């Protein structure tokens, strides 16, 4: 049972003070706004549009304004919280600074909230953070540990992205973009993998490794770093750390999987090994070998905090995916199944498609929308080799998040389409979203899978495919 909410402390902000959120309707912002409202703070916020989130917040007594205007930042405001997507010239951010009101980026706020908990468990990595965090959340829930949870995707069992629990365990998804996770205070840190990504922030792979090493350095001497055996430069990453280090998912790892087998959905069952001894049997309800790795990391984090194996196995069996991670959306009139997945990096694409190849689908249509021109350009060669397990790739134009990239990056999806064709991959370069939907509706049939894939708005096309 969820414990009674205790007042959350934020350094330099008195209990019950006025906190204003710019972009309060965002999936993370609304969750933290509600969390602080529950903790007794006076919370207000603004967003560009009305939404279910703004209606929910108003229903709970949070003051929400539509549009960003200077007058929304009252003189009695003690703190203004904003996301990395908010531009420096935002009217409310400028107003707060002009009034001398303290401003704080969301990742910094999350780090401040983390300090209220005895055992923050932080999941980091280029890929798999949302899934591994969600798996750990389900394990701690199954163990009746009353965890507080902050995850990057909708977790159905908690009805959102944040759960207010006790002040012992805080399970947190921890992102490296803009070095956000360096504001955190991990007691248990997990590094799932490290690859080059976020080319609009990191100069090269060395910079990414430096960020993850700095994250590992945050773990105290009595804490634990859990790291996948497949991470390159592993010895350099862990050299000289004060904390305990546990290696998972390798031939000589402390925790590994044996006897892996797959059902018709591509979901794995395996024998978990701990220190060379059989730990127990695990059955997953999410597809792919990569999710075996995620499960082993989540189990190891739980084991550090003395969760019994039975709760681990139950929690993993309970987990059936979070939002936009191999999420089945329905069945088309043609009989093809529609799935949505957040994969937007070459490694993620390979893993997601390989997982579907282990399932019983006849053909795989992958509707892919590249995310950011900088990532597409930096990783174009890797992207061109990522779709071998798809029967047909339906390619959309690159999604460009507002304000995130500078002009002058010369790349388009047509380049990737040409590279895929040269490789022998069946590819259809869609003129627009409607063209992509029409192509799949005309060419798919019963037994096929259509997976919409990317970090942009491609997920919205699932509804069109099902119409």
C-alpha cells in the first residue's frame, strides 16, 4: 500500500512555497507538479495548449494558464521550473529572471527531489533506460517496497510516469542528454550500454564516455555501480571507482542468463545465474534478447537492496511494456497488427526488429521517422545497416524538434533511402504521412506486423493505420 506523502524538501525553497512550471502539460513536468502539489507546495503552471494533463491538474487544484505570458509569473513565486525545450527568450522565463526569482531546469529539480530518499536507484544508458527502469519499478512494487518512481514512458501499473511512495527507494530513469544525470544522487547506479548519440550536444564518443564516467563517480563508497559486460572500454569506465562494481550479462559476469528460449511473441524465458549458481527461472512478457539484459540489470539492482528472488520473478512477469516500447496498438482492417516503438538509434532499431523476427509475424513493415538531422548525419552509415530484419521500410522525412538544432545540417531521409536501396532493402520513401499510411494499408495483410518507429510524431500514425 502506498505510504502517506511526506513533505519533499528542495534546497533553498521553504515548504509550502509557490512553484511555477513552464510547460506544465509535459509528461514529466505534470508529474512533478502533481508530486509537489501533493507535498503541500502551491503549484501553478502554464502550457501552450489545453490537454487531458492540464484538465487533470486543474481538477486537483493546480492553477494552469494557457499560453506563456509574463504575468503568469507572480511576484510571490519562489521557484520557476522549466524544461530543456524552453527557449531563453520565453516570456515567463525572462519575467522570472527580471524579478530575481530562482529558475531551475527539470533535471536539476529531479536531482533535488532525489535527495529526499535513502536509496535512489538510477538507470542510465544510451538504450533501454525506460524499459529497465520500468522493470525495476515492477520488481519493487511486487516486493511491497513502496517505491517512488520516475520513468520516461507511461507505466500502466502506476498510471503515468511518476509514483509517490515512501522515502526509502526511488527508482529513476537517468538520461545523459545535456549531462542531465550529473545533477542526480545515485546510491545504486546502472549503466546498460554506452554508444554515440545526441550529436547536437556531445562532440564525439569520448565525450559520451566522459559523461558516463562522471555519472559513475557520483555513486558513494557504500553504493554500487551495475554495468553490462558488453560496454566497451569497461576497464577504463570502472577504474578507480570508490563504490562496489557488479558486472552483468556476460560469460564471467556476476549475474547472467542461461538457457534462453523464446515464445511465439518473441518473449524470452531464461535461467538466472547468480555467482555461478542457479538463482531461479524468469519469464518475460516483453520481446527480444536486449530485454534479457535489461531484466538482469533490474534484478541486480533489486538484489543489492535485498529484494527476494520471488518478487523479482513476479515483477518481471507483471511487466508487459511501457508506453511506446513494442506497444501493440491494435489490428488493421487488413489483419496486420500495429505496434509502436520509440527506437530512434541504430542499435535500438536492430534490437527491436530482431525481437520481432523471433516472433510469429509473417512480414514486418517498419514505418521509420528519423529524429534530428544531427543524429541522422552522424550515424547515417549505422542507420543504413539497421533494417535487415524488416521486410519493407517505409521511410518518412526527418523529425526536427523545435529549437533543438541549428540550421545548416545538410541531410534528408532521401539519403538514407538511397543507401537502403543500394543495400538491397525494400524501401518506400513516402511523400508525406498520408502516403505512408496509404502504402501500408494497401500492401499489408493478415499475419503481418506494421511497427511505427521513431522518437517524433510518427506514433500518431498508428491511429490512422487502424482507421
